[in-house]
């Protein structure tokens, strides 16, 4: 396989790894895994990745595949599904995980697909943290290895986004239409110039774009849901597959605390981008734990099977923190029991 290197107990190639957590790994040694690693992941070094790789190669028959371009993890995961791998382990951030999920599910959910394992190495790592994994890569490696050795996994629901004349794309934890996606677009432009993307960069970009970038006068979005009247006059919408919606460093941002991997999709939307209600809403998001954010400018939808957002002009959208372009209409759908994940 082009770009894939088979690693079988090549202990000399890597620094000292965490000690084994169980006395016997004979069963795991028969398991074939593809380990997809993003060499540009934000929160870890090459040496740390080598340590994690060695930890996995001590238990599994591992084929290592490093991503070389955007969309590469999708290609590799799809190949792993077609070639009958038992596990796909992803070392990377939320964007790499999203690509791998879309590759695994290219032909739709199936109990025969490889089980997904995630070792978070990005800046936010929302999906991994929502699953209960530690935020640090080495701690997550230890827990994932424990889960692999115990055969422990859970089946989670996902969301999909569909555009006219385009295939569905899965997302694992959130999607955004409007201001949120515009901020992601601006951050990605800055990242292409070089450098990291800490939470402070998102905050600075969001503040600057809120006051000087986005259209705060003409709400473009209308939310449509079967059997209910449309909700028009919306400036932005967050679609959540779990909670929290994202993290700012260690702090959860939680507009839809009832969102859950085992339910449908939750939607949070705003009818005003005036400074005072917007700031009050953000403050609620930072402390919300069980109840969704409230207010006369706020729209909430809980446990939806499908929702559509429509606009008279193309509007920016993002999935799992990746900016994907602009569209005048996008439909989100909940997919129950979509994929098995090691926990």
C-alpha cells in the first residue's frame, strides 16, 4: 500500500514506551490495525508520536500511514475498511478524525467495519474528550490500549451534512453555519501562514470578526424541520451531536448541554447579533451544564432527526472545526449507531 509502513515489534526504532498494562497480548497480536498519524498534529512532537507508535506496535500488528495532504486520512481509512482491517487508530486532531470517520463510512455504517480508536493530538480534541478520553496524548494512549486489550468499545451516533448535488459528509461532534464557520475560515487563513491555533487565536479572531467582519444586520438563515413551522431571521446556527459543543482550552462551551451521542441532533441559533445579547449568550454557554442557553433571541431544537438551514445567499459552514465553503442550503441528519469506538 502506497504510503503505508508495516511495523511489527520494531522496538529499536522508538524511544521507551509505557509499560504493558496486561500480562498477555496474544489475542491483540493477531489483530490487524492501520494507524493513521497526522505528522502536523498540533499538540504533540515527533518523539511523543514515536513513543505512542511503539506502545501500539507492542500489542498489535500495525500498518503505519502518515497523512500527506488534506483528505488523505479519508483515503487511508476507506482503504482500511475495504481491505478488512480490524482496527483503525487515529493519531491526530478533530480534522483528521473527521476524515477517517468519513473514509470508514464511505459506503455507510456496517457492523463489519473496523473499530475506530482515537488518540487526540490536536488543539481542541472535542470528539475524544466527549468520549471521556484524557486530553493529553500519552494518557489517551494508555486508556485506548486498555480498551483494546479489554475489547471495550461503544457504538455512537453521528451527524451528516448534505448539500445539493453533493454526497453526505459525516461529522462527529458539531457543525456550524454562519458566524462560527466564518471564524473558522479566518483562523485557517492565518494558520496557512504558519503557526499553531491555540484557543486564544480563536477568541481574538471571533471578537475581531464579530465587530468588523460578519453581517450583523441582515439575518440570512431559516431553520426548517418536518412538521413544524420554519424559524426565520437567524444569523447563525450550531448543530451539535454531543456536548460540549467545543472547548476553549480546559473550558467547555455548551450551548446545547442535552446533546448526546445516543440521541438526534440539537440546534442552537440566534436571531440577534447585537453586542449585549450576544455577550450574555456567550456567558451562558460558558456555565451551562444541564439546560440549554435561553433568551428571546435564542432558538433551541433538541433530539432532531433532520433539520435544514436555508438562505437567499451562500453562507459559510464548517464540520468538526473544518471550514468547507459556502452554501445556500444544507441539511443535517442524525445517524444512530453509526460507528464503533474504543473507549
